[in-house]
C-alpha cells in the first residue's frame, strides 16, 4: 500500500470516529484537509472518487448508480439543494445523497478542502457551489 493510500485510509477512519451524525461533512473535510488531502473529485453515476493528496493522487471506485445505458437527468439546482439539506440534517445516507445528486443532474462534484467549497456540475457545464463552515478538530495522534 502506498503512503498516499494509507494516509487517506487513516484520515477517513479518524474522521468517521469523530464525525457527528448531523452536519458531519465539515468534520470529515477538516480531518482530510489536516491529513494533506487538498481536493476530492467525484464522478457520477460511476461513483469514482479521486483524491489529490500531498503524497500523490488516489482513486476509490464505489458502486455505480447505473448499470446500463441511461439518459442523464437535467441539472436541477433546487433538487440538488434539497438533497444537500436533507443530507446535512442527517436524514440520508451517503449513497442516498449520491443517488439524489445524480437524479438532480449532477455528473461530478469537486471538494476543495483549502477553500472549504464544494462545486457540483451538470453535463452541460451548469454548476452550483457552496462553502461549508470551518470546524476545529484535534490532530490525530500517531
């Protein structure tokens, strides 16, 4: 296992151990940022996630949301914002959030951990961007 992969896995494990159930994304994001992960690029519906880290890039392949040739839903900002608010309230799982984002026409999103910003993209270059709050977390002791 590479240093980049190990660092990412350890950062995720730590983040999940301290993440609150409601509004947990900023805590997860801060744990990743402190571990040297600068960017996360998600591609939907494939659920491929690329992490840009200080040790090198890492890819994670999740379970695809589709398994055939399908139409891409039109970008729907209101549906995306609803999916975000439901997730932020702790009322959906991460797979449910990904599915709702895809159904809102999101084909990719980029998390910039330095700017604390997430930008969601539709296939025709539509986008919606949100900043998330800074949180303080303890550094993980090694």
